[in-house]
C-alpha cells in the first residue's frame, strides 16, 4: 500500500462538521467488515512505516504527542496496542493515568499531565487525557459546569504553548454507533478475557449517550484549532478503523522511509572446549 502524505489541518471548521451525526454515520452504508488476512497484510506494511517514523523521531529529536479520546468501547486501547506492538517502548510511551489523588485534585487541572509530555526523540500516546474534564467529568458530575467552561476556554492557549515548544499534537476521537457499542458491551459481560473492561462507570455512562454527544460537540467547538486539530475516526469496523488511524498518523509526520541496509550476520565463535554443565536446573513443564 503506497503511503501518501496528507495535508496539515488548517482550522476550526473541519472536525466539527465531520462530527455532525457522528454516532449514526457508521451504521449507514458501511462497507463489509474487513477480513483478517487483508487486515494483517496492510498492518504489516504500516508497522514497517511506524518503525521508519520511530527512527526519524530519534534522529531528528522530534516531539510527538498523540491523544486518544472517544466513546466507550470505540477501540482506543486496541488501536494503541497495534501502534506500539512493533516499536520501541523507549521511544513510544503510553500514558493512562488513574484517578487523581487528593493532592492532584488540588493542583491546576492539567498539571499532572504536563510531566508526561514528550521530550526530544519521543512519541507519547495518551489513552485518555486532560480531555476527561470535557467528557466523563462533565457528564458524570465530577466537576462543575463552570469548571468545564473555564477549562475549555483556557485549553487552546495551553496547547498553543505545547506547539510553540515544538510538540506535534495530534488528537483522535474514535466514534462508534449506538448499536455497535451495545453489542460490544454485551460481549464483555460473559467473556472472562474482557470482563475487566466493564466497570460500573461504563454502565452509568451507557445511559447517557446524548449527554456525551453534547459534551463532545462542545469540546470540538472550543478546542479544534490549527495547532491542535481533532481528527474523527469511525470504528464500527475495528480493523478498518485501526488501519485508517495509523495511516493518517503517518501522513501527519514528515519522516523519511528507512534506507535499506545490507546486513550479514558475523560468524559465531568456536566452542573452545565449552561443555554444558550438569546443573540441577528447573525447566518448565511442556504441556503444549
């Protein structure tokens, strides 16, 4: 798959316009679910490009910050896992902060996120971020309406300061349709591999689809900027969604493909009289 460089986002209008009816668009006229074989073939190519991007980030000292927000079950964790599974954790860092401590609650709201912002040669991915204040905290009453409004008023300036410091900020909103969200939540109930993903907060949030829609729209209107654009991805088909997000991410970073290196393994040393010792070692059982 040829990778094309996309143009940088230019202003406020695009993301909010794309979000109109976002929850319903993915249900109508969607292509068939992507087959695994085709998905893995495309993902292999994108993984190679992510490695090339990583090497460029290290060499250039670039600072990249990627924010993932979206509906419950929209696939943020799975997308992040596919982005990071073939790259170095020394370059790609994933930040998923727990609930704030009492001390952190007394700080300036964004303060606990600032230490995690990227330094030179790093890509930092936030699995949910400071935008909690505009989403779950607003909807579930963990902050006052005045606190949310003040946050939305000040945040573009904070993100402008990040951009002025050389941070490339990319913000992704993952959107899933109501029907697909219901299906995914039900699938977690009886699956021991997924039950940990189903929290009491998820169940409370499920009832408030349109409250979250209003919060999302207000967030887009206030914080979609030229230096901190929002990009929306429909993820009813998780495979297509992941590929589209990674492809778009790559298009926003001005990296260059890796030069091919002709590598030959050196000859291994001779045994020089080495013999395996007779030690009482403990080998694991081999039931498979």
